[in-house]
C-alpha cells in the first residue's frame, strides 16, 4: 500500500511539474488580464448595472476558459505521453496501472485547483469572499469532471480531435440538457404524438445520465448572493458520483488495452 501511494504521489507531482513547464499558470494569468480588460470595457459601456455586467461577463468567460484549458492540457499531455512511448516506460515499472491512473488524475486535479484558485483571486476584485468561495469550489468540481472525461475519451479514441470533440460535446450537452428538457416538455410540444414521446424519452434519459452542470458555477452567486448550502452539497455529491463512474470507465479501458 505504501509503495502504491508513493507511486501515485510521484506521478501526480510530475504531472504538476509538466503543467508548470507548459506554462499553464502563465496562460491563466494572460487570460485573466485580457478578460479583465474586456469586462471593464463592456461594463463601462453598459448603461445600467455596470458592476453586475462586469461580474457576469468575466465569470462566464473565465469558466469557459478554465474548461477549455484543462481539457486541452489533459488531452495533449496524455497523447504526448503515448506518442513518446513514455506510457510504455511507466507501465514497465513495478507499479500497477491503477496507480498510474490515480496519479495522473490527482495531478490534473491539482492543476484544476490552481486554475480555479487563480480565477477566484481575480473575482475578489468584484465580489466578496463569501460569494467567491462557493463559486470557486463549484468551478473546481466542474473541472474535476472535465479532467476525468478527458482522460476517458483519450483512452477510448487515442486521437486528439475525437477526444476533444467528445469532451466539448459532453460539456455543452451537460450544460444545456436542462433547458432542452424544458423545451421538450413545454406547452408547444404535443404529448400525444409518438415521435414527440420518443424524443422526450431520449431527452429524459440523457438528463438522468448526464451531470447537471447548469447548476454548477452560476454567475448569479457572485451578483445576488452566495450559493445555498444545499446546492453545494448536491454539487459535491453529484461530482463524487460521476468521478466514481468515470474512474471506473477509465480503469476498465486502461486495463484492457495493450500499449
């Protein structure tokens, strides 16, 4: 057990060092400066609710940037490791594939926490800490899911284009499935039509299977008040459930492959 734990921590530290060498923090800082200037400009142009406009635009843009950055970093890091045959070398060592998987996931999660924390520091310029704290926690949970999905997609497709397309498709669908479900059951839908019942059933199944990311990292928390404690508990619980499912899928795919 001690050997496996040491291997996990070692791989996680190498992953974090890779993030620093790839200038992940520099990219975050550059994005913070750029988006901060954009939000200030748009906020000054706004006729009413200038401060609220700044917070809404900045938080939404930073959330999307964080998701894009983490998914790209995870996918390209794993893909480069496979192309350079570093994965073959790691798996030839006396460590289990599970230790490798958890080490990489822990390292990527650490990078996600750093990204979320830097974004939170920037948002402190606009909102108090009691509002920014829950928002950053929710963003970290969202990035954990994105990192796990990126690992699973890369193991499954082993191509950057297919893996990234699958991650972005998953994220967009998980973000919008609640609205799609409302439209499917809206007053304009004909519940007696067989095609409508089929479509509504498919949408309901997808809504049940996908994480409700629309409840994560809401800009309204920064404007109108901190998230409710029950919402945070639901978000953390949902994140843990999906992490367990994604870890199981990733380990299954990793153990069945011959590198």
